[in-house]
């Protein structure tokens, strides 16, 4: 659990010693630590390869999970306003092995089919939703007790803001600036409520305080779901699917913990598992200390593009 503990320490730096420079440095530390990969675990007793594979297929199915959203032309809108620099985005993925047509379509065209998240495209969806959460005008980003707390002297030093290097110009020129998704009062209340109950294992903050890329991306995802009429329970269900692909080792560990308690993954409460007791860095560390898994080949999600 070395990786998770280090990332928690870095996030504590962000929260407790917040100046623009120290926050950027902390964000860089988070990215380096998270990309280092998971710590080695000893082989578990009584768990065969078939059981492990079966559990993984429940948590992060190889064929993916269909999300309850239509992307539409949001990618093209973000390129138009400069929240995404299409050339930089493509160059990033060319360096990582290529920029397939389905990636390009989400930036250039009107995509009217439901999105299927997979292990292959989860990182790309993370970046698109990160840009959406950062750029879309929403009261959550103006909260003076969190992102806009005067103690931070502006929101530009967080990993989710200063770390967004795929915009045209300064990312703060796009922060909370563009009306990409319009919500009714009821839809905004839903986003506000659900965002306070969804955590990510790279820190101890809820989505309502989106100071890292995963939090900002989840905020964008919640806004998009709310705008398209997704109900609260389905929002939690989809958010768990997304978090699972962004942090596969984390949620495989949680699924193993639940299984050891006699609870099948299909029977868990997504809202409960996404809460602080399971999905925050401290909550996950507590659960992980009670679970032994065989060595994993994947890595946890970093906090950079």
C-alpha cells in the first residue's frame, strides 16, 4: 500500500500548505508517485487464478461498461473555446501509441451513441471529462470554502487546474468560464448532493472539492449525467464504473474485501462504496490493510494528463 499512502501525504500537502507554487509541486509529486505503480503484495491463500479473473471481470469487464450519457459535440465545443487544444491532445496520444478514429470523433464530430468505457479508453475519457469539469461554468467551482478558498490565493495552483496542460493558453482562462452544459435548479442540486458523496482514492476530498484531475473529471461527468436526466442512483452506479476503470486495483481490492465479507460485487451499494469510508485515500487504506491480493500488473491513475 506504499503507493496509496504516499499519494495521501501529497494531497495533505495540497490541503494544509496551500500556496500556488506548493500546490503545483504537490500535484507533480502525486503524478510521479501514482505512476510508480502499485506496491507488491504477497500471494493470497485459497484464491485461484480463475477466481481472480472472475472478480476482475465483474469490476472492470473486458468488454467495457455502457455509460448513460451521449457525448454529442462537447469535444468540438471545448476545442472551439480553447479548453482543449486538439493538436496537443493528439500529440499526447501519438506518443502513447496512436490516436484512433474513435478518439478523434469525440473531438471533432457529433457523437450521438452511448459511450462505452473500457480499460483502453478510460484514460482518454478521463482527460475529456477533466476538461469539461474545469471549463464548464458551475457553482461548485466558485465555492469559497473549497476551490476558491481565499487561503489558496486563487484556484490556479491545484493539480486539476495548473496540471491541465492541454488547453490553449493558461488553463485558468477557461476555469468556470464556458457554458457548455446548462442545468436546471433541480439538476444543479442533484450534482451538488451527489458530488459531496463521491470520493477518489488519490486523496481525501470529495468531488465537490475537485482539486485533482479525477475529481474534476467526475464533476464534469456528474454535470453531463444530470443534464441528460440520469437519476441519482444511476449516477452513483455509473460513477462507480468510471472510478473502477480509473483505479482498477483499488476497486478490485474493495471487491475482494466485500467478497470476503460474503457480499458479491453486484449486490453492493454504489453510493456506499463511493463514500469516504471506502473510496477516499484514508478509507481505502483502512480496507486495503485487511485484504491480501496477488501481484497486480496494472497501475493506479496518475493526476496528470
